[in-house]
C-alpha cells in the first residue's frame, strides 16, 4: 500500500449510509452492553441462531416483540430504539421527510433523502452558523459579523428577521409531522436552532464518538471500533468546507475539526489493537494531507503502514515529516513519532490479519495446544465445601448469577492457593479453551511480576508470535482481551499484591473466569471491577483433624485421637502449620503426643518447620507479609503481639503505640487488609495465635517494656474512672490515676462506663496477670482493686479470684500492706461466694491483721463486718459480739477459726 492509495477506507456515510444497517447497529448495542450472543439471546427469550441471523442481516424485518425484548436486555433508550426500528422498514422510514443539516463537509440540507437547495449565500451563512453553534444559541453580534464580515448595513436588524423567517421555511418538514421539526427560535441574546442532536450530522458524530470512548474504556475494542467507523462516515471534508473563512475559522468549527482528529487517532489505535491496520491507512493519508504538521496522525500512519508490511512507505512518511518540521518550524520530530519510527525499524508491530494468516483475532494458531498451565495439586484436599460452592458461581448457567472474577483472600498459610488449585483442577472441563496460571509473587522473596511481563507470557501461550508482542502494556492488554473475546478460559492469578497488579490481566469476555488469590483484601476490585470476595479463615477443628489424617494416615491419627486434636489446636487450625507438622510426623518415628510435647513452649514457630527446606516454615510465610508493610504498620503489628487479652480497641491500640486514634485506625485497617490482623467485632482487632507468637518474637525488650507500660496505664486510668463512677461507696486502694493518658475516653454516664468494662473485661483481667508477671506490680494491684466490684457484682467469681490473687502477689512484691489487706479481703469474698466458708473466714482474718498493721481502719471495719456476717449466717451472733467486745481483732479471729464456725 502506498501514499497514492485512494481514500476509500470508510464506506459512504451520512443519511445514505444509514439504511440497512440494523444488524450492525444491534451488534454494536449488544457489545456496548458487554453481552455475548448466547447471553443476550437467553435473556431476550430467543435462540442464539436467531440473534446471529438478525445481526448478520439475514432477517430484514424482525418481529416487534423480539425487538422490544432485545431493547430491554440491551438497555436501549427510547431514541435508540426508535432509530433502530426505523432501519427495519422497507418503505420510507419514519421521519423520512424530516430535515437534516449536514455541516461536516460542504453545507447541505436534506429532507429525508432528497436534497433541499439553499442557494442564497446569506441563508447558507446563517444556517451554517446556527448548526455549528447547536445546541448553544448564536448571539446577535455573531450573526451580524457572520452575515456581513465587512460591516452591517443600517437595516441589518430587519434583514436578520427576514433571513430567520426564510430559514424556518426551509426547515419545515415535507410531510406529516411525526416528531418535532427543527426550527429557529428567539433567545434573549440572539437565535437558537431548536433540533435534536441526530438531526445535525455533527451532533450525531459527537454521540457516536462518546459511545466509542465509553466502549474503549469498558474495555471493548471491537464495539468501539464499530462506533468509530460509523462516526467517521459522517465526515465529507472539513467543517463547512465551502463556507466563507469567517465560518470555517469560527472557534466552534476549529473545535469540531479537532474532535475529528481525536476520533481518527482513536480509530487508528483501535485498528492496530484488532490487527486491522489496513482499514485505517486510507483515512490517515487523507488526514495527514489535511494536517501536514500533526505528529500524532503521522505516528499512526507510520505504525499502520509498518503493520501492513509497507515498511518503505512508513519510513518515507517519517523522513518527509522530519524534513517539513525542520524547514517550517525548526524542530525535530516528537518522542511519539520517533518511537513509531523505531518500532517499524525493529519490526515490533502487530501484523495485519490476511487470508493466508490462519489466526484470526480470538483464536490461537491452529495445531497449537490449548494452554493447560495449572500446577500440580498438593496431595489430598479436605474441607472448604462452602468455599468450593461459592467458587462454583463462576460456572452458574444463569448469567445474572454468574461471577466473572472471584478474589480468594486470607492470611498467610491459610490455604488460598490450595483452594484455587483444587477447584480449578476439579472444574477444568468447564473451560474447553484451556487454563492460564501465574504466580504474581505479590508476597515472595522473588521480585514481584509486572503486568506487562505476565501479559507477554499469556500472549505467547495464546499463540501470539513471540517476536511481535506489543511493547506497550496497554496495547498488550487490549490484544490479550481480543484473543480471549470468544473463549471459555480459566485464568488463575495467584499471590497478587494489589488490585493494580491484576486489573490489566482481567479479560473483558464474560465467557472467561478469573480466580485471584491474595493476602490483601483487594477491596478495589470488589468496588470498581465487580469482583466477588471469598475470605478464608483457619480450618474448624474437624476439618483440621481430617487434614492431619490425610497427611500422616487416618489409622495413625485415630490411634492417638486426643493427641491429634491437640496438635491441630497447637497449629491454630492453620493449614500450612498442620501440613508442616504432618510432614515432620511422617519423617520421624515418633508419636503424636510426643511431638505435641516438643511443640509446647514459647518457641513454637521455630519448631514448625521442615528440616532442609527454608520455604516450608510458618515463620517464612509470615515474614513475607510483615516485610511488605510500611514501617509504621510493622511497628503497630509488633506491639499488637503484646496485647494481654484476645483483642484491642482502636483507642487501646493508640495507647499501645503512643499514637492518635485516627492514626491507629488507619494502621489497623492496613494490617486487616494484609490479613495479619482480623476484626473480631466492630472496632475490636485480634491476631491468630501463631501470628501473635510471631509478632511477639519481633519486639525488642525496651520497645516491649515502654508499650506495655502505656497500655497498662491506659487500662488502669479507665478502670479506675469507671469504678469511681459506678461504685462510689467502695473504698479505693489508692489515689486517682492523675493526668489522662493518650487516646483517653470520657465516661459521661453509668451506661458508658458499664459498657466499656463489659467490652474490656477479658483484657483487663489478663492485663492484671501480665502486669504482675512483667514487673509492673503497682499497676497490677491497683488495677485488680479497681476491677473487684465490677467482677463480683457481675458474678465473674473465678476471674475475680484470679485477679485478686495476682493483685496480692504484686502488692507483696511492692511491700504494700494496705494493698495486701485489700487483696486478701477480696480473695475471702470470692471463696465465700464459692461456698468455701472456712477458707473465707481464714482469709478475712489475714486481711484484718494486714489492715491493722497498715493502719487502715476502713479495711479493719470491712473485715470485721464480713466476719460478723459469717457468724450471723451460722447462728453465732453471741460469739461475734463477745469476741468483738474484747477489742482484740486477732484474738477474735483466732477464736472463730479454732471453733471452726460451730456455735
């Protein structure tokens, strides 16, 4: 193909080219809706063959009810349906006598298919201006300047009225009015051409161009290409090519011509994507002749000529443009033109499809095997029945229920890849065109794969010649979508880092299914790409036990059933940990119970590893997620391992990390996205047992000490504030906690205080025990004292006794007699509630003696009241009164104990 080739790339357009285009128009609407022929026919209640015949023009006049159902399925507007119906009529279509203004080329007015002569230069100028400005009005000044470029006559106002009246008569329809005819109406500033957009060729072009841009973004290059083809058929030359310079150079005309250039550029790009460059070459020749310095048009012409095998002509275009730019502007070609030139020289272009090339778009080369890239499965697979059923949504026969993309997300080691591979192997018969698989290395010691690298890999598997793969990622992605357009293929994208990494790898074809696995939640894919999220958690105890049995042998597991269940509990139900433990049992001649004993202790993660395989460790899986976090998120994760209880609130985490509540919330969301932290309840976050052990290993001693102190003080401040509000009559073991810590809360009423204590109960009790055992003794006994009334009133007697005992040990370590007395009294009350009467009276006596030594009269009085109550309950009122009158509390207690509470 050479420069002298005639510009016949597009069929004649305009009104003459509209009739008989029902099939292609319907096909364009279907592709815009993103539906295959099978799906569209199913939803419309007709056969696929019937729809195929309609689109190929074999059915000239489809039944009205069929068209109505198709319109509903394709979500056509009323105007689109009316226009589609008009193309099915064999006689003059509705509105055949309706005027149409053509300004994309020489000015023309048509009524139906018949031209309407407009011979008056003044009317042509006025009509051209009104059509050019549509749908905006033309001002009186614009009309005057257009009609009389050299200056208006004194009677120009009345002349304008006359010309407007004559234009109105020209626009009158020639037959019965079925729709409003275009006319000219007066506005406060001038005149407006009142007409629908499709009554002016420029408006119709703009609608088709906008539609093509939407389809191109969808992405659907085939449908976009058809819309662009129809849009460009309306152009017969520059805007108002035969008009005076004042109209040809009007800003609206300049902008319209620029939109034509934009459409041609998109048309050429799409033709290259579809490997149909020869169709764009004639139009590009016309455009570069009209725009001799436009570098974008020249770059496309170079690429399309090169793709057609016309390398010499492409290089000649580059040379001529370079010389012209140098001579007329004194500049060198842009990077875009130089890149096109280099791609032609290096032959890095998609070649045009020719009859002797047997691989049309959407088909791999004949004789080549269908891709079957699924890796081997990792032995037996158990459990996950519900999740497997959710993945089957990718196979649903109902298009409305069928999923296109499913993202399997979860923590490291939870079995995401195993689930995806098992399902893919079990359902591979549903994907007759093959399966593509790639490990994206989103969390891997190896470099993360770029989408461009994966596209090249997939394109080679789909039969694209290795030496002609597109260099540009967007172009490669478009070719990938084109090759998969009519296929039923499964694409498994394993170990994705984030949504951006996988978006270019998701085909537009609804016949393809995509399964993605990731440690990220991939919320962006769910929000903007319609993906379904399938979140994996650890195995339940029964599934975990069956998995262990499948690895070590069911007989062996059954022989030590209790030890087997203990082992999977130690592994926290994490499939990776269970598989590693099972592999170690298979490799060793040892019992399950003995192996459980080996795993007991703080160094569990170090023992959950397969000797000689650095990848087969639980710690290695966690490392990959941890190291991918930003520094602040890593610090938050480390410190969360220090939580005394099962979870922590946003404000508690802020105290732990010495940050604001807002910053804490953001970091917790990041960790939840990475599946290192899970939201156990609204606003409360916890860690899996093994993940928590891993987090604690990462914390330095100094960092741990400071973080624990902040959190314990935060708990103490709020527990003390809640106790003073709820139980003001109870004696306190110490003064108020002083200045509020960071992220402090304010309890405005009893309800808020009680609600906070209820939500933090487990954490507070654990905090007392952890504080007592890690050197924070003062905080431990003070926190224990603040919690006692809440725990005893709530009948949490077992927890109350543990907290009081830990508080006693902390008080002894501090040498605080008063705190020891309070702790003994609390322990005594717990034993009394548990019906341990003798133990209770003994502890009341010890508390009484400690209160006497501490000089704490309130504590002595409390002890005596409790002792008296004990005697009265056993009918020994006289003994209580007699011993109390002696004024010797110690003797009183000794007497009561010696009597064993007998009267």
